[in-house]
């Protein structure tokens, strides 16, 4: 009996599997995979037949990235630091602002800015009435903001710094020698600095005459003798002190009648209050006593407005009248002329202070002794 042999070749084909991991942003949902849409994170399986006719299992691992929210920047800036640049935005005022960025997963990320602006400190200067030469006045600097403050101001020549001001207003005492404008340049408080406070005040230093000593007046006891203060203008009032021996003390020309010598001070007060104080000595002489007159001019004077030797004038002893007193520069230019006793030259010509130099003077006068005086000489103007 014959036998047949049959051989079986068995081939086992492999199952195909795959895993795909995908991360998407919430705004990319639903996510479509193999014809299906998915809206939630998870692992999903899809079974199909591969080319060999076997099952093919594909898995999807779907991850959903989270949008980052709630990151908040709280920022405080001074008002003059605007615009504030934040995430590409130029922000011009205080408020709450949002910005949408991309996170590391490529999803939108929302961040928030709370911007607060601090007002700038301000400074205003006030007060300071017109003053007389040599006097002081007080300015008030009113401040806003938070202590302590630092203020920088200028007097037109120098910048000055006031540190650690604890309270407002701040009182600043100034003593300008000429009319001066005080300007606030900056103010800094505990938080911010303001370089433009825009406040200034001008202090006027009023012109003031220098006091002089009049020629002595010689008289006899109990003889009515007219006295005469210098006439500086109708806007001046007069006050003589002490009142002894005078018929009035509030006039320019009181009458003296007394039996002793007296030295008087005459206070001349103009409308602006800048007082001038002159002096005169009334000398008592015996009946029949001879009167001796004389007149001379100092060799130098220094017109620096310190109240001492500021003018060049004749010094008179019992001089009844000055016909003229003239001053010339070295080229013969007439710089000053007067016929008033006690009046002199302050070194100013045509509104300009003259240079240090030698000046020539000439005068003619009449003494109470009846003598005629005609003299000339040189004096040095010292600066």
C-alpha cells in the first residue's frame, strides 16, 4: 500500500501595535484621530486589519495642556516713569492689564499686570515781602507727598540743597543783597523725584539811602535856632530824638531852643519802610565866643554799601553854605556836583559803578565865621 506525504508550512504573522502620544491645547479640542473626535484626555484604542490581514491595534495617549492663568505682576511706579513697558505694551496710566502669551506647550498663557502710579511730590514757594538792604525775609516752601523731602533751589547764581525736610511748609530764611529770584529746581519725597516743580518767587531789595552826619550847629543858650534835615523826597517822614529842646519832632525843620548841647538822631522813613538815620550835634557856646569854621574832604572812600564811608562828601565845621562841590575823573569828566551840605558821591555815574581810581574834587563854601573857603584836592575811590 502506498502512502502520501503532506507537508504543512505554517506561518504566524505578527499583530501590529502602535502608541501615539499627543499633547494639545484646550482650544484645539476636539482632537480628531482615525475618524473619531476626542474632547478629553485619556488613552484610546483603534483596532483595524493590517496588510497581512491581522489585527492592528493603535493606541492614542491624548494629553491636554493647561492654560496658565493667575500669574499677576503688582507694580508701582512714579508718575514720571510712564509709559511703563510690559510684555511689549506701552502703558500710559494706572490700571489692570492682561497679556496672552505662549507657554512651553505652545498654549495660550494669560498674565495680569496691576499697575499703580504714585503722584509726584510738588513744591511751591511763597511769601517773602520786599526788604531793605541788609535785611532778611522768610520764604515758605509748601510740599506734597511723603516725608522726608529733599528740595533743590537756585538763587540765580548758586544751586542749594535742603535735605531731610520733615514737615510742610518749610521755612527758608534768605538775605539777598540785591533783587533776587528764587527758583525751585526739584523736589524728592520718600517715593518719587520731580525735576519740574515750576515754582519761583522774586524778592525785591529796595533802595536805601546811607545815613550821614550833618555839620555841627552852634548856637547860644535859649536862642531859637532852626535845624534842617536833608530833603530826600515827599515820601519821607521825619522823627527827631531825643525830643528835648525841640518845638516839634516830626518835621524836617524843627526849631531848637535850649540851654545845653544835644546830639539828635533823625530817622527818615520812606514809603517802603527802609529807614535812614542821620545825626546832628547842636553845640552850645557862650555869648561872645568866637565861631571857628573849617571844611575838608577825606583822602579816600569805599562805596560798598556797608554804611561806612560809602560817599565822598565835604566834612563841615560850622559851614553856613556850600556854593559847589564838584568831582572829576582823571580825564576831566564831571562825575558829580552838589551845593547841599552833607550830600556826596557814591561812585555811580550814568548808572554804572566807577572803577577804582584817583578823582579830583573842588569846592567853594562860606563859614559861619564869615570866611570864604575855596579848596581842591584828590581822593581815591577804593573797591
